[in-house]
C-alpha cells in the first residue's frame, strides 16, 4: 500500500485533480492519501472532496486528514507540496511596493523583486519539510508545485539529501497550445525542452519527426488570432527563434523589453487573449476574488457529478512509475550536473527526467542556443545569489541580486533599488528572522 502525503492540501483544485489522477492507476488504487494543511476549514473540504472521489470510483483507498505535518509524512512514499507561505495580506506587498517605485508586476511568484522576497519567506518552510522527510520518510520523493520553483528546489537540493523535483504545468501546456496552432494532434508531437522553470525553451518541436517551427512561425505571422493569444511570447519567438514556456504575463516580468514603460505595457501586456496576457497584479486580484468565493466554488463542485477520467498532471504518472509502473518521462526541476552545459553548474534547471522504479534520472541536453542562454543564464545567476542570501541571511546579497533583475534595472537606479529593497525588508521583517 502506497502512502501519498499532501502538504498544503487546502489547495483544493490541485488536491482534487491529483487524487483523481493518482487513483486511476491500478498500482495506486489502494493508497493512503494523507492530507495536511494549517487551515482547518480548507482541510475539512479537502477531506470531504477526496472521500467523494474514492466513493465515486469505488476505490479501496483510504484518506487521513491532519493538522500535523509529522503525522502526514510518517512513512510516506511520495510527498506533494502545494503550500503558500503567508496569505494575501503578506504577499500583496511584493506587488504593491515595487509598483510604488514604478516596477509593474503581473504575477510576481517566480523571479524579480517579488519572486525573491517570496523565496526568502518560503525557503525556510520548505527546508523544514525536507528535514522532516529525512527523519520520517527518508526514501520518499518530494514533488513540489510551490513557487518560486527554481529557488525553492535549489535551496532544498543544496541542503537536503531527499529525492525531489519540481513540477510545473507550463511545458506540457505550451506544447499543447503550439500543437493546436498548427493543427497537430499531441500524439504526433515530440519535443525537447530545457532551461529553467518558466524560462525553458523548445530546442526541438517536431510533428511526426519533422521540424514544426516553420509552421509555428507561419501561424504567428499570418493569423492575427494566434499572434494576439500570446503577444509577449510570440514577440520573443520572432526575435529569438525558439519558443519559451509559461504565459506572456509571466515572461513579460523576466526581461527588459515589455514592462519598463506604460506605453509598452499597453501595447504588449494588456490585450492578449491568452489566460494571462500581463495586466498589473493579475494573480493578486484573482486571490482577492477567491478569498470571498472559494467556499461557494467548492460547494458547487459537490453539486456536480464527479469526473474520474485521468488528467495530464505529471505527479500521478511519476508516482506510478516510482512504485514500479510504466516508466514516465517529464520535464522536472533538478540540479544542473552538466545537463545544460551553458547554465551554472548546480543551479536548478528544468530538463527531461525519466521516472521509474530506479528513481529520477535527468537527461543530458547540452547547450542552449546562445540567444536563449544569455537571458536564461542571467536569471539563473540571480536565483543563485538569492538562494545563497536566503541560506546565509546575507541582506546585501539580496539587494545585489535585485539590482541585476532585468525589469527592475530597466526602471530604477541603484539608489532607488536600494530604497525599495529596504522597504521590502521592513515590510517582511516578521517573516524573515534569518536576516538581522
């Protein structure tokens, strides 16, 4: 019997979808699903949701709900982490303080000033989970969904010996989008994608073994509805010749080109038709909306038929493979042991990984194209600085990392950046005890 622990089980959409997918595998149908959250109300909804899925599928699985992380982790085979360190009242300042200085942020959960401060708050929590796993389930695999993905995974990979990887929707989601643009079934698409989380590149994208990039370029340049769906990413592709993962809104924050002036934000970041074109504080506003409506959304789910068809989340396939099922290849976040030769050694990179009963085996990719490597390397080096600062309590290194952030540096002087960082530290002081 496999035990699967959910840390942050109150992320109800994730929990429901992942449990549904896990229980579709015969090897996992008698699993014990251990749910842990610090919010009792959300935990209760998660428990009821999982029990409903188990009953609808007539599965022999069991569910355990607890406020105790140790109880959830004890004897686990796999640990899924979907936490948020601090509620909206904490992390809204990651968006609002930079905005007061002219740094306009769309999401703010991955890199840049907002992503770095989220990492500084979250890394200690993630390390405590990893260290608990060393004591309570040392042979378990952590599958992390929490952002900022690269910085959190890098910190744990440096400080812990547990087997872990980070999972993101952007690789398979973007691949499906590109396939749709050229009219190709996903069953006929193959690709190689590598880089860092939210900034990985499709080094190959093929349809039945033939390079599909000419078809993608044709769709972008000749069909306005395709161009308008992902304006930022399409502009990046037309300039750099390789397509990048993650939405236009996210990627507009990671470079110098799209958010440094109001006219550019208006032109590139507010009129896309994709799920996240790039308007200011998109995710903050979504969270504020959901704070008042999530109970109603959950209740609506309980009034709908239970969907038992397997989805496309990596985690269920990975756990099945680790437990002896069919091996599975996915894009995961792992240490760079020469896998991407022109990114920093040891940095957290996102590359193809094979999961099997042997464990996780990342695939050597080689070098990124130079025009992609430059931007990716820049972000990876900044993340290395931020992780070092988080682990050592080096406040000056935080400032130096943010001073090099492309968007921040395109908007602010060094003295303005220093003032902004000081204000961020003051706002976050209760959550950053490692900094003196």
